[in-house]
C-alpha cells in the first residue's frame, strides 16, 4: 500500500500539479498542455479503464475538462445511480504525441468506454488492450471471446447502454458549457450512432452535439471519443 500511495503521488511530485494554472495549446492533433490534471481513479459511479495506465500518466487533461468529466459523473450519480461508467485514455500531463492516438495532444480529448446494460461493465485488462480490443456489432451487442466470457459468468448478453451514453454526452455538454467550453465533436461508430439517435434523448443530442459522419481510422465501438473546445493559447 505505501508503494501504491507513492506511485499515485509521483505525478504530483514530478509535475507539481497546479490545476488552476492549467493551460492548453494548439489543436487536439497538434498541441501541448501545461499543468494538466487527472480524474480520480474511481468515484461512486465511475472508474478508470486501467489503473496501470493512470500511473503511467495517461489520464491527464486540461483542468476544466477534468472538472467537466467529474461534474457529469456527479450529475449521473443522482439521475442514473444504477449505471457505472469507465473513462479511458486522456493524455500526458505535458500533452504532445500520445501513441497510438492521433489526437489527445492538448488535454481536450477524452475517451469514454461504452456503458453496458444490465449492470455489466466493459471488461478491461491487458489481454484486451484495456477495453480497446472489445468489439460490438452494429446492434451494440458485444461479440467475440469477451462476450462469451461475460455470458458464461453472468448469463447476460453484453449490450451497449445507448440511453446512458446519450445522457452522459448531454451531461458532459452541459457541464462544459458551465465552464466556458463545449463539446466540439464526438467520434462514435456511425452504425452505432443510428441507435443512439433513436434513444429518448437522441434528437436533442444530435441537435446539440456534432458527431463524425464517416467511419474514422479506429472503429469507436468500445469507446466514444470526445473532443472538447475550451479557449487555448495557439502556441506554447
Ligand atoms: Zn480518443
């Protein structure tokens, strides 16, 4: 336990986290970050996709983005306490190149693993690249070995909770607006967007938030990628 506490404190020690000084630079695909902050490992209704990755400093973002993420989870804890959310990769405390991602370079990009229905949680471990290798069909049903494993263990077919996804994105948008920002764009597999559009909040969601029209270079079925827009300095 002391070792874990030390590892958690390490980023604080090394980077002297001062979220009030957080500053983003440039664009999501060509930028940097100063004094980035990170969300907690977990809260009442959310957790990180991978604790080792948190310790590897892969979950740092611009402070208003991190506050937005936390406030959205707090909002959902009240309205949808039964749903558990996982956040994914965000970026390095200093921003810049963040392989294998093409963006996530200035603290404004956040990946969120899809929430699942029926109390299931997306399996995340080294063998499935911490959730990023989990696959879903165009109906939002998990496929492959992970799906078989979850079925054998819980006797439930793992499905994306599209209602929760829509509500989560609207909560992020509302909380970003409160802090002087907004969601610039969401990347999610176009086939799955069709189902998202049919949820109770679908119409509002697509009116308020822009989505990718064409498939991007990764399928975005196991996670939705959110690019936020907050005022940034053009260059460091
Ligand atoms: Zn991403």
